[in-house]
C-alpha cells in the first residue's frame, strides 16, 4: 500500500507520541508449574420479572468476592456453558454496569469472575463517557435493571499518560486521539494541584478521573439515574484496578 504524505505525517506523529500513549507493561506474573483448578462459578443471581433481585450492595459484594478470588489466583470459572447460553438467549438481566478502559489487561469479566449475561460493559480508552456512553449506561440501568454502576480506572493507564503529556508538553496527538484524551486533562490538573509527596501523578489522576466520571453519573438530573438512586435501587461507585496486585479498590466518590 502506497503511503500518502498525510499517512506519513500521521505515522510520524504516532511515533512521536508513542511513548506518551504507550501502555505500560506490567511485571511478569508468577507462573507456577502446577496448573490450579478454577473455582466453580458463583451461585446464579436471583431474578424476577427478567431483572436481577440483587440490591446495589449485594451486587458490589459479588463483584468484590469475584475479584478477591481473581487476585488470589483462584479465579472463578466463568459460566459460559451451553446451558447458561441457552438460559440467557432470549433476554439478559446483568447485575452491574461496568464502565472501564479499553486496556487489554482490565477485562471486567475476568477481574470480577463474571460469566455470560452478568455484566453490562461500556469500554472506552480512559473510561470517559460521551453521549453514546451515557446512553449505554442508562440502557443498562433503566432498561435492563442493573442496580450498580462501577466506573473503573486503572494503574498505568495509557490514556491518562497521554493526557498528562498533552498538558505538560503541549503534545498534539494525531487523529481522534486528541479529543479522546481531552476530557481527562481536568483530572490531571486536579491531580497536579493536590499531589502529595510520594504520590504518582498518573495514578492519582486515574483515581480522580474515575471519581469525576462516577460523580457526574451520580449527580445527573436524568430521571433514569436520579429516580432509582433516590429510591435506594441504584448506586454508582468509582473503583481503581491495581495491575500488580489484581485487586480492585472501591473509591470514595
Ligand atoms: Zn487505560
């Protein structure tokens, strides 16, 4: 394929910002020689009228239990059986909506040990919500009846690193990468202003960003969120995934 001048410029720009946007590499995980058995799937989630019966707290506890098993290298076997597939073929009743980064290392079903039909997932690099994202979360809550929304940031997020590079060096990101990271910049500014000695700017910004997005959803006047929230039927939380420990920490919003 012949490379046009525009493509060449674009490729050069990508190379220039490569280090800014490159996703960090996690330390090699310990790989024991003994294969460990997967724990059986967690008990199925009770439902009525095609919706989950879990409360927001129960949904969060279930996610945390799945994550504890994952972090302890005793992950839950996701229920992807033919039986399960058949059971949910006609309809779905996820018990949580997860908004997380597109990063290949933070797949929510794996982190939380969830199977088919359990999580309604919205993913964008940097876990920010545009209109389509908000509409997707709203669909999970108001149509599918999920009682919990988790906004999940993570360690060594490439999108947050890129936002920090734009702020620090005024780097011009090519294509749609600029608009992608732009909404993260206020979180980096906030992190810089409140950075404590010893804190890492990128990790602090990733935490602040997850909280900002969660707060935005929590405080939206949209009745799809406001009505179930005030009735205690919906909770929105922020969380942070540590690539090294495998643990998801729930953050105060
Ligand atoms: Zn990320």
